[in-house]
C-alpha cells in the first residue's frame, strides 16, 4: 500500500502533518496550539499497487 494525506480540516493545516507513504505512520511536523485550533481532521488514502489500483479512505481526528 501507499499512504497519503488527501486533505485536512482546517484547510491549510495539512503541512503540520506528514505521513510515511509505506507504513502510514502520521507524524507532527509543526506546532499545535489548542487555543487556536482544538481539533484537526485528516483525510487519509491507502492505495494498492494493483492493476487497476484500488484505494480506501479514512478520517483521522486529532483533539489537542
């Protein structure tokens, strides 16, 4: 599988997170302030290497 972050809520905070495309491990790459934004939501896609490739999606919510 290959994992990727498709979108984030709030929009524009996608750069605060990184995802390992092989393992799907999500890491924080910036700072979060719960007083500014208490909840982040990431839309994640997992895509296989088949022909044609199939994909699955999920939401990850992070409450600060």
